[in-house]
């Protein structure tokens, strides 16, 4: 993902494909059913090739409709399945996966791929669902994560990152070898998985000799590690040709940028085809699926408005118009920067305004993505098209960008406003040449093609709807399939708009609408009028898109059922394929899976409060989530029935809070003898030390969260204060200082702050202690390959006013264990160095009986850190997927920040005065919906007067009767032998 400050028009992506028989349309060529989740099972080897039109999977052209998902931003492995099922249900046939080096490696040579880091399990899940995988292991990924994916320990090593530099390459090779062995055994080409592409590096633009040598080294490393799928990149074509050329090097495109504060502002559609090569397919390694939001920003609801369903409708179809056959949307599910995972500019949420929200709800954009994804999977001719010279429309305000398949003659006319930012409602007629005849579309007098504001339409012409030939339709095609003894197609358009579909038949067919025989054009009444032209063999249907109209046409080679829907109704359809044929479902919140034995159709999915469903599929009996459904057979061959709905959810209030003050490090008598002595005089950081010794937290093995410093000096009566230079990174910096236990003040900016010593506080001739609390908000990314991750964190310098340099000796302490964390399950980015974190206050089972009972909201004038904790038993409705979180409400004038833990997992950095985030989702698997949960919140009072904690409440984001089953994470409890007393 691109750096918005430097590349304001660009950003990310994802993918789907093969065994997604579950959503593949006619001619899509889904491979054999995938193996179940688990150890890869050897199958016959497969091929992944490409030409100037598209990627070919086992020789069959495939439109890759991909979405980006980061498993590390969802620390609950069973919920990975939830997201992947939702992606597949939206027509995605591929998933793009970054792998975060730093997430797996707390120290050089130490790697963990278990539990929430189990990449084997993730790749097996994708394979089991028939999702192709675009693997993106870096070594650098950007991704708005800490250090751009580089581990914290790498920030202290000599040598230049992302260069043909032996010291760096020794570390990157180590990472590649570890991750490649996992990716290699899940390759589609080996017959053991669904990985079809391997991305080398990430957004790397140095194509000079050194840069190309570096890329060649990574490519050779991948091949030596057994990678046999195509090597791809997202370097905007920098490595399409020449030394170290990749198989395919695609663009990233973020045409809307990231200004979520102005969500109504559009910048216009890009042309991603510029500079394409004739022998390589056009696609987007990343195309904008949302936007990130900074500290103090407007919030992710505004980002969802900026990149909304209309954006998807116009921009993704524009990519179709210029010939793209791979679109990877960044993000499709954003997730959470839990712990200290994120880069310093972003807050805890990484919702991204994506199609699937951080709370796993379906944004309106999800359903627009589904319309496009189903279309791309169903219409095989889309995978091979050439530009088609199109006649202009009769309204210069609407343009047609046309393409045609040279083999089938199928045409794709993509209509949009000439000014793609226009919000006006405009109409036009289009000239289409199909079947040897020129048509002015639409033909029906008094009707026209209408674009309502920011909208695009794909007019399909010269396409086989099963056994029937479609001349053209002004309705857009969602999907089509042969189901039972008939062909079925879903066509849609704006509510109450005119639709026109022309089909070719050798003899006049019979047209029947759901309310009886469709009327002839000369007659009056009826929802559909049909016009037969015996000289051309054209059957023209005219209708309005209102709810759902069913039209059955017989008399051809096979009956054709047209489901004519308005757009809102079309979005209620779900498509999956089974071994016995396709399934089309109308209704439910989500269709997760479908299987058929030829007699019974077993569907799984989610339902809210409306249990009505209708199914077209290969069965006479129906089950839903394992329960038999009583059904009725309709005149059009479908089954209707009602499935169980969700029970209401009632949440308990959070009460029985207990509280304790907790900044013992500020007290003069605190024992810091076990802390690291700051004794380094040189550093590999890109930040120069302001004073010596070097005080940078990373140089002493502390790479996450808070770091405490304690400095000692002998007073001489000359010392009047101290200047502390700190660096937290990003927009949420913070530090506080004490002298001999007395609070001196806080800073919420990076850089120098001078604290005067109050009169009478200095101990002349005696020992004086300065205590400083700092926070590392994450390491900078290394977007420009300039060692950005090596910028220092913590104290950069300390100058005692009235004393010579070096008068203060320093010790420091960050997270317990440093690069050997005491909690490997939650991992190296999970906690920082607050005393309560080192003592285990946040863990279930920590004894708090001596803490003070309190109620929220609470005020607290004591500067520094204090903790609030409670337990909450839950008994949520069984058989439901309920998404919950914690919401903090308080007056933004109060100057405090908080770290939120649930069952020992750090799930929120809350900055009351800065925002914008106040609600923090807690994933199931961490949250126990049928047990007791521990909530612990560390509050840092910055000003010594407005601290405390506001109201904290459980929040329900949605609950659905569901087939999804989520097991509980391994969440280690408090162990007094592992934590500080």
C-alpha cells in the first residue's frame, strides 16, 4: 500500500479464482473440488500461465476478482474462515494475502507460525473454499503496519534495507526461506493448494542497477525455495522488462486518495492501461477498496462514504472498460491494528471503509462488489477482449468505452459520464452492432439509457445466455447458469427504470410472465411487453425494474428463465455451485456454503430477522444450517421456505470495576537495578542522538509500546530543570516526567520539552531521580527504501540544565523480556512496558481483591498510570454470530489516553482528546460469548487534573443466526512465576 503523503493517487489489492466452483459461471472452468482444511493433500499438478489477455488456470482463461485480507489484523483463526466465506459469497475468486515478517519474528532467527500465526491453516482454508491466493511475503510489505512489516529488531541492525546489501539480505533470506517453505507447499502448480501468484517485494521503484540486483536476488531466492507460480509485482510496471523482470508487474491505483474528511469529492477515473505490454495481462495488484484514517481524522464511516458503492460501480467498471482481467481490491476486510501492530500515523482500527467492516458487517459496497464479481465470473468472454471502436452516444455527456471478444463476438459497452465526477442525471441512446445488424439502444419509444449521478453500466451484447443468444440488454447481467432443465439469468437496473432485452430465436418462442402471459406490444397492461420480429428472429422484451419480475421463455433449445430485478432486489441473490450444479438463492443475510447429493441441497449461512428464502438448485429437499426446511415448489421451479431467524441480544452493563494507581517507576525508591543500563555511544538508527549515551528504546531490545526511563544525578544546587527530547512517531505522541516522585508535566508532541524543577525539590549533594514515561506508537514504514523503520523511539536526548553533559546516568525498561517476550502466544507486538503489563494486570486471573472498588465514569487527579478492571459473564444466543465491542464515552477535553485489554489481548489504544475512535471491536475467539471475560484498561493521566476513565459499555454491532462456529483462542492466564511481583 502506498504512502499517501508521497503518492496521493495510489494504494492496494486482492484475488480469487479456481475451485470457486461455488461462484463460477458457465465457462469459468472451476477445477476439481479442493481438499478440506488441514495439511495440503497432493493432487494432480496444475498450470498457471498468462498471455496478453489474462491469466490461464490449467489453460482456461480466468477473470481474477480478488480482495485483500490480512489475517494478522484478525487474531482469531476461526474468523479467518468467516471473512474468506464472505469474500467468496461476494463473487471473489481470489484473495491477496500480505505476510508480516515482524508479526512472526520477535528476534533474529526466531519464527513462530502457530496459533494466530498459522499460515498453513490460513492457506488451507482458502484452498478449501476454492479461493486462489496471491501470496505477498515481502520481505517489505508497507501495509500501514509497524515498520512496514520489518521486525523491530531489524531497526537496530547495520546495513541498508531493501538493497543489494549482504547484511540486510542475510536477514531477508532467512525470512524468505521460512515463509517460502509454507507458501511452496500450498502452490496450485504443485497440486497441493491454491496459491497462483507470488509477489516479490512491494511497491519497489528503484529500477537502477542496485535495485534490479536486489530484485533479482529475491526472485532467485524464491525459485530456490521451490516457488513455481508466476512471480508478480505491484511496482507500476517498473519491472515489466529488463534484468530482474517479473512475470507480470502491475499497477497500484488509489485514484480517490485518502481525504476522508471530504467524502463527496471525486478525482475522476484513472486509465490503468497506460504503458501496458501486449504479451502480459492488464490488472491491478492493488486498486482502491477504501481508505485509511489518521489520528484525529473524521472516522471510518467517512472513508466508507469516500469509497462507496457508487465508487465501486464507476471505478471498477472503468477497469473492465480498459481491458483489466485482474482486479485486486485493497482492502476487502481491513481489521484491527491490535496491540502495537500499526504504523504510527494510524489508530487501532484499520476498518479502511472496506466492503466488510472491521466488525464483519457487510457495507453497501459489498453488494456492489458482488454484482460485479458475479458478472465477471459468469461471463467467460470477458477474459479475452480487444478495444472496440464505438459510435458516440447521442449525448456527449455520456461516453461508451467498448470492448469485444475476438472469438465469440461478445461486446461490453461500459457507459459512464464523460465527466466521471458528474452528479447529474443524464440519458442517451447507444449504437450497437450485433448479429449483423445495427441497433439504436433502447428501441422502445420514450425510453433511454439513464445514468443517475455517479453511475456506470455495462451493456452486454452478442452473448449466449445458455442456449439463447442475447442480442443486447439495457439491464445489467448479474449472473447466469444452467439450473435443472432451464437456463437462468438475473438482469437488473435502477428501481422503476425502463429495461429492454433482445434475444434471438429461430422461431417465435412463448413468453410467460409470473402474472400470466406477457402482453404483446400492441396490447395494454402487463408487467412485460414482448415484440417479435419474424424477419430478424428478434424477441424484444420491455419492462420496468420494480422488485422482481419472472419471465420464462420456451420454444428454444432450452427454457430460459429471466429474473428481472431492480438493483436492490438483485443484491439479495446469492450464487454458489455444487458438484450437482449451480445454486441460486434469494434471501438471507449471507450464503456461506452449498452442497448437494442430488437429492438434498444443504445450505449454510446467516439470517437476521427475515427468514424467507427462495432457492433454484439441484434438489427436491432443502436443509439450512443442518435443519430441514419445509418448502413449496413454485411455477418457475424454485423452492420457497422459511428458515430460523436470530434471537434478540441483551447485553449486561459493565459494573463492579476495581481500580489501582500504578506508576511505581516514578517513585524515588523504586528498584530499577534489573533494568537495562543505557551505555551505548553509537547506534544504527537513522536518528542522531541528541545527547549521549544513546537512549533509543530499540537499541536496548524494546520495540513496542511504553518504555520507562530512570535517570540519576547528584544535585549541586545549579540544576534548574531538564530538557527531554522524545519521539513517539505519528500524531498521538506522549511522554510524562517526574523528579524525585513529583510530577513535572507531560508532552503530546515529538521533540524537546523543558521542565523546570520546582523550588525545594532538588536534593543538593544527594541522589536525584528523573523518571520518564514514553510511548512508541510504531515504527515508520520504509516506503522509499531509506531505512525509515530505523527512526528512533523513546528518549532521543536528555540535557540537565545547569549541569555538564553526562551528569545523568540512565536505565530503561520496556516490555517484559524484550525480544524474548514472556507471552509468545500473543506475540512480540502484543504489549509494552507499563508496570501493569510487566506485572500481568491485564491477564485473566490476576488477583485484584486489594484494588479499590469504583464506578465509571470516574475522575482521577493523580498523574501517570492507573488501571481499571472488571469481569463480565456472557451467555449470548447459541447458534448465532454476534459481533461485540467496547465503547468508551467521555468529554474530549479530558487529557488522558488508555490501553484496552480483553482477556489479556490488547485491542485498543484510546486517546480521549484526539480520537476519532471510541468503539473497539473484540473478535469472537478472544471474547467468550458463553463465559466470563476480563476487561482491563490502563489509563495514562497526562495532566494530573482531568484523568480517570469515562463510561465503558459493551456494544453489539450485529447478530445473525449462523452456521459459523468459533472456538476460543489459547489465551494464557496470569502466572505469578512469569511476571513481575
